[in-house]
């Protein structure tokens, strides 16, 4: 508590030193008293400059804790949409006891980097229900790939994972011609997929994912939701297993 009080004093000092005028109630400090306080604070800063750093760190820690609490509450509020939206592809065990939600982009190098860990987890743990949120934020090719993937999910959900893996393994651009060629190579109907790319349903699904991401302050990919926690960025296979074990223990 003493450290926090000092930190707050330091932050107040920063404002005073910067020339900010405190708002005084009627009957507050006189101008002479205010000047005396200012001089006292400046002297304290000269003697203990580290309190400014402490003040900033204390403020940052408080902001981070408040944001974490807000996001946990938001995840609880949006849990059904996060986990049970029929427009979001599901891989792994649809009846699994632990659900992982991933916001991803097919042009994201970190998403591609973490994909082998995801595959290993699904291969070893038959209790994982893995929900994918198409979150195309890295340009037109990202959106083409996301729309094609959602079309495959609607037309042939049993082939979605196969197509997803192909896109994850792809390097370079993912323009419409290339993506449709991948679909043809898998023996799927590329013409039907092409006809669905701009469908209102797929547009609505992507927009819903964008709104969910904004609600959770997800600004990049990948972003994972596991056991009520938001985990931004690529994670290792070991970290995924640990998070799953924690979520499973919590029920």
C-alpha cells in the first residue's frame, strides 16, 4: 500500500510539474499555498525521481487488471456465440469436454506456425472441441480464403479440415484463382464455391466474427479463448496442453 501511495503521489507530481492546475473546491488552497505545494512536489521529484516510474507502472498494472476483468466478463457473456455459432467451423470432437476457440487468418504467419501444435493436440486429445473463427484482417487474399473456407464448411463440412490444412500449409498469395484451384485439387466443386463467395450468409458470418473480436479487444491473429481466458498470439503445444488441462480441471 505504501508503494502504491507513493506511486500515486508521483503521478500527481507529474501533473503538477507539468503545470496542470488542480481543481479546488470553494475554500481550497490559496495561490500561495498552491505554489508551496508545487515547490514541495518538485523537490520530492528531484530527490526521488524513481517515483514517477513507479506511478506509471502502478497505473499500467491497474489498467491491465481492469481490462482482464472486463474481457473475462465479456467472454462469459458471449460464450454461447463464441462456442456454438453454426456458421463457425468445428474440428476435433464436436462433443468434446473442452472447447477452444481460435480467431485466425490464412495469411497470418503465426497462425501457420501454431497449426502443427493444434494438429498434435487434436490427434492426442480426443476431448477437444475446436471452433474456428474466420477473422480475415490481412488484406483481400485473407478474405478470399476465409470466404472459400466458410463455403466449404457449408457445402461439405466433412472436408473442411482437409481444405483448412491445405490453406494453412500454403505459402505466398491466396487470390481467388489459386484458392479455387486448391478446391478443385481436393475434388470439391469449385464452381459452387465460387458462387457462394459473396453470399450474404458468409458476409454476415465474417462480420459477426469481426464484432466478436472487437468486443474482446482482439486486434491480431491468432487469438485463443480457452476456459474463459483470452490468449493472444501463437502458443506452443505445451502451453496449449496446459491451458486445456486447466480448463478441464475447472469443469
